[in-house]
C-alpha cells in the first residue's frame, strides 16, 4: 500500500518534486510521545494560523510537530529590515491591526507588543487632480468621476444597491432573491443598477486594500452584505500596526513552540486515513514522511491545491480547495533621504490614488528620521500588470509615479524594494476572496473538520492576521474536543 502510493506520488509529480523523487522516502523524526498517544498533532504551515494553533495545543499538553516550507515563521507577515538604512523597516505583507482585531490584540498584549495607531489619509490623487483630504471634505469638492457625491471619497457605489437592504430581514436567513446575487459579479450588479462606469472604477480604487481582485471577479452577494453591515474600509478606519514591526508577533509565537517547528520542509503529499494521516515532505533532497493520528492543515489553499492528496476529502471540500479565489498584490517600499512629503504644500503623507500604485503612504512614522520610507499597496490588475515587468522596470515605474505626485522625490531617492506575493512559491496569491458562485458558505466548507483533519488559515474565516489567529485557536479547540480534553 505504502509502495503503491509512493509510485503514484512519483508518477503524478508536483511542484518542486524533481529532486525529491530521485531519493528514497524515509521516516522522519517521530513525535516524542508514544505512538499510541492521541495527543500527537501534526500542523502544516507556520503562519499565524498554524503558530497560534500549535501554541494553544502545546499549552494544553499536546505533542506537536509543525512543518513549515520556509526557513522563517510568519508566512504573509513579512517585515523587511535589511535593505534599509538607519534601522528603518517596512511591512511587505500584513500591515494593519484594526481596533476590532481582538485576537491579534490579545496575543500582542500577552507577548508585550504595543500596537501603534497609524496616521490617517490626508491626500487624494485621482485622474491627475490633487486634493487635500480636509479641503475635499470641508468644501465638499467632487471627484472627477461621474456619479460621485460632493465631499465623498468612499462608498459612492452604495446608493445604487441600497434598495437590496430592504429585502434583508435576517442576515442568517436571506431570501432567495438576495442569495441569487451569489451568481453575479460586483461589476454586473452595478451595471444592472445603472451605476455609471466611473463608479465601478472609483470602487476599484477605494476598495483596493479590501479586495485584490477586479470588480468583475468579486461576488455581488458579499458586496451587498458588506454594505448592509456597513463594515467597509474608509478614510477614518483606525489602522494600527505593531510598534517595531509586525514580524515580532509570529516570532514570539515561534519562540514559544520552537522545539516543535521543522523549517525548510515543504509538504508535497497528504495521505488521509480514518485513524492515521501520513505526510510526505521535502527534507534536504529526499522525501521524508511523518504519520500522525491528527493533522491541522494551515497552509493556503493556493498551495494545498498543488499538494497530492491521497484519499481525497469530500467533493465540496476538494472543489473549495481547487477553486477558492486569491487576488494579486504587490508592495513597494522606497527609502528617501528626507521626508519631503511632510513639507508645506505637499500632496500629503498618506495618499489615495488611481495610479498603478494605488495607496502610497509614509510608513516610517514611528522610526527615526531624517530618512523615511514610502510604502505602496498595489492590487488586482495593476499588480498583475506590474508583475509582468522585470524587477528593475517595476521599480522604474514606481519611481515615475511617485515623482508625478511629489516633485522632490527623485532628489531624495536612495533605495527601493518590491514584493509581489503572486510569485512567492509558498503563497502564489494575496488572500482569499469570494468569487462569483462562492457564497459565504465557501468559507464554512474551507474550515470544516474532515475526520482527523482540521483546517485553519485566513481562508477559513477572514483575510487578516486576526482571522488567521482566530482560525488557529478554533482549530486547537476542535482538536481538544475531538480527543476529549
Ligand atoms: C500584501 C499583503 C497585505 C496584507 N495586509 C494585511 C493587513 O494590513 N492586515 C491584516 O490583518 N492582514 C493583512 N494581510 C493578510 C494576512 O497577512 C493574512 O491573512 C495572514 O497573515 C494569513 O495567515 P495564515 O497563517 O492563514 O497564512 P500564511 O501567513 O500564508 O501562512 C501559511 C504558511 O504555510 C506555509 N506553507 C505554504 N506551503 C507549504 C507547504 N507545502 N508545506 C509547508 N508549509 C507551507 C507558508 O510558508 C506559510 O508560512 C495582508 C496580506 C498580504 C499578502
């Protein structure tokens, strides 16, 4: 049985398998507890979901092995320090801890990490026009987009869909008519509601950090429910972040579970059984295996869909693993010798734009000057287009855009770096979003326990650090319940 599945594994192959398939499979380090112990748990992925799950399980006395493909913890929490001078750093992955992020805040507090409030947006740069946020709001200026209301940057699309709210009495028991919205995209719905093309364009930019897909890929049901709950991002959203760098949070978790983590071990095969799961992973040029009575899969579905799964999960779970939608995201961090954006007459230090860079803002507010870092958040088709360029040309384009907004930028330019998450081998995307036909039930399916397999990760709850931790804690509770702890 074991040999047959290994042959199939080799025949079907998979990402990065060429070297591994040349060498024999060996059984790797085993759990420290006895083989008959039901307290052994294998966790895959040392992002915040896997780390928080492993942490909670270890606290409860479980024997945990955590397999991680990279040589560092944190996954999409990625703080770059090296390319910058004077102790500056930049968040190339997750950035904001919102005021409602109770899980992220709870663990920050536990580990003695302070959450800093970021500065709010103070500039707008769209269709070549500049606005200070204050003037824009005070004087009720109107954006050069047909259908935009005076003094209003966010949610200009809302008035076209408000009549749908009247049909919703109980959000947990939606009428058929509303549920049907799952079948169409945001762009289709807005067109149906006679919103001008400009409103769809404006929505694309104001929604740039919330959704990293195009409006014609986004689910209209999720869009209407988001507006109904009034949960969208806006210029007053309190965007905190961890003082000294977000990487401190996964690193603190990792320290606590340090003896359990095996780094540089990409999982390539998962063979599910009713009582035992066997996992094959790359281990220094060979494939090693570990067997465990229980597994928590906390890796993104964008990568899990490339892992060979023997004895597949139920059809709806496999559909979800294969089809769950991820967007495109790219961040640039640029170091300048002076913080010209703070000078009088500047467009601002934190700017909304419809340029390919989308959001451009002073990141180093809590870091020593005079040097400073501008960070950008580029998503959806703009990230995709920039991603087709070489790294040199991507940066050239970013510098051009920044120079168009602040004339002094080239004078003070020193250094820059870019991270495109869609070319990251262990992510290949941004974060999960609802595609057309993938209503909110999709996340429930993604997170549903399947026998001895549990699932964690932002894709099972909400695309955030908070969501990842929440899912890890939830999976640890499921495991405890399953073994009667
Ligand atoms: C550019 C960007 C900006 C973001 N901004 C914010 C923000 O401002 N605020 C916020 O709260 N969230 C933000 N997020 C989302 C946030 O980063 C994620 O929701 C969260 O970090 C996901 O955690 P996770 O544990 O689910 O997944 P991940 O962090 O992706 O962790 C999964 C782990 O699995 C590992 N893995 C993958 N394949 C394998 C394999 N084959 N074998 C073993 N291990 C494997 C990966 O290396 C990784 O370490 C952002 C994300 C990105 C990319």
